[in-house]
């Protein structure tokens, strides 16, 4: 009976991964199509629409986890996803195709990512995040998104970007794809949390480790698909913007919305080492990318170092 329940949990876990991957990927496609219709620059697409789309799995998983009382999965999912986004996903993307971008953009948005992390630390050190603190995080997200879109639209008007070549998706098709992907994400997130929780109980593994590893990797699959695809297509701003933007969204939106619905209570010192890893990766993405004076570049050497560091981090959890 126990074995049957475990097998069913693994099936739900795998099904959740698949739904999250395709749901997140299609959400990005629909969002980018709408963004292009309204002529929003590629950087803003990466920092906002693509970042929000690929962070939707984290949002849904953390919301469901918080509501079900699994605070460890909710917090671990955010910290683990942010670590995986840089260490694993950005590292793998740079290894496949070195990323070139503007130093000023990386420094500016990377600084915002670090500031969001430090704000999380201030709130979470009180053994959880209250509803007021969650609303504060969400308010910071709205401010960040508004400023990014305004600056991006202004830059786009200056550059007079033309309509992208190739087939374009109609507005009704884009809206329909977004609606379908949202349903897939919601269902996928629910069964992923159920499957992960069941496996954790059966194996005696804590919610913290499950959230930091299995759930974090599962919800980061859309970031991997979007970043690699963007890098291969030479859309470097979308590639690196997606990672930095997703990490900002994970803190300000995922935890902000989740704790606004239901505050989470946990011993944050238990997550301090994971927070330090997340902050360290955030700092190093700026250092490695802006090593050159003019054009920023995240090459294969940096990609290998990121991957090795993430492998050591994942090994240390067990």
C-alpha cells in the first residue's frame, strides 16, 4: 500500500514537471507575442513578461505550499530556484552559448536583485513573513515593473525597433495560449507539491531539502527553456534579463503574493546558508559579466564555474 502511494506520488511529480515546463514555455510565447504587438523592447520583455511567465510555476507552487502549511517548501522553492537560476541555468546557458550584454544594464538590475534579497533577509529574520511584509514586497514589485516598462518603452521609441521578422501570433491566439498555459501551470503546481510532499514523508526528507532541490529544479525548467532558446537565437538581453528578472520576481512576487494570502512562519536561520549562496551567486553574476570595461560577457569559463558551484551546493544539502 505504501509502495503504491509512493509510485503514484512519483507519477504526479513527473506529470507536474511536464505541465510546468510546457505551461511556462507557452506562457512565455504568448506573452512575448503580445509584447511585440505593442513594441516593447527585448530587454523589458526579458525583465518583465518572460521573467513573470517563467516565474509563474514558483508563484503557484509557493502559494499552494503556503496555503497547505508547507512553509518550508514555499521558502525553499524561492531560495532554491534563485540559486538554480544562476548556478545551473545561467551556467548551462553560458556554456552552450556565451552571453554578451550591456554592463550598465547588468549592474543596474543586478543591484535591484541584491536589494530585493536583502529586503527579504530583513523581513524573514523575524521567523517568517507577515501579511504586511508580503504586501510591501509586492508593492516593490509593482514599482520595479512600472519603472522598467517606462524606461524600456522610451528606449524602444528611440531605437525605432521594427516588427520582428517571421510569422507573428495573432492577439486572440496569444491570449488563448496564455489562458491554456495558466491552467496547465495551476494544475501542474498542485500535483507537484502533493507528489513532492508525499515523497518527502516517505523518505524522511525535510520540506526544506525537497523545496530547495526537487521542487526548485522543477519550477526552474521554464527559465532553462527560455534562457537557452534566447541565447541560441542571439537574444542575449532576453536570456540574462530572464534570469535576473525571474530572481527579482521570485522574491517580490512569489513570496509577496504567497504571504499576502497566508503569512508563513519558519525558523529562517535554518535557511541562512542557502540565503548566503543565493546572495553570493547574485554578486558573482555582476562580477563575471562586467569584468570587461565596455561589453559585458558571461563566457564558458564562468559557466563552468557556476555549474561546479551549484553541483557542490546541491551535494552539500544531502
